């Protein structure tokens, strides 16, 4: 899931893989999704290297069971609103 765009996961997912297309690391400084790792410290998605986006797989413990939209805050995106993780 693009760190600046958000995306969809299924209920019961055990992890989310974020990608970062910026030349600088991107910190996720808050996340409303139950089971997301405790913040602080922020979750850092590495910077892209050449044309290869940076990636990190974040474990979800426990896996989310409640469908809905969960906002999170990345510090590298020029957005008017924060992206959303949609659990379906």
C-alpha cells in the first residue's frame, strides 16, 4: 500500500506492506487501526533507492476484525487529509 495513498486490507490480515516512492524515509506518526504497532516510536518506511520504492511490512497484532476506515498520519506526504487503511 502506498504510504501516501492508503489502501484496502481484508479483515484478519496479519500485516500491511507499505511502499514509499519518496527520496526520503517516511514516518507514520499515528495510526487508528487496532493492532497497528504502538506509536511512538514512529513506523519508518525507508526511502526509495534509484527506481525501487522503499518498503516495510508492519505486523498487525491482533489482526483487525472490525471493518471500516482507519486514518493514519505519514510525515512525507503533501496531503490535505490523511490517508486511510480500509478494512473490508
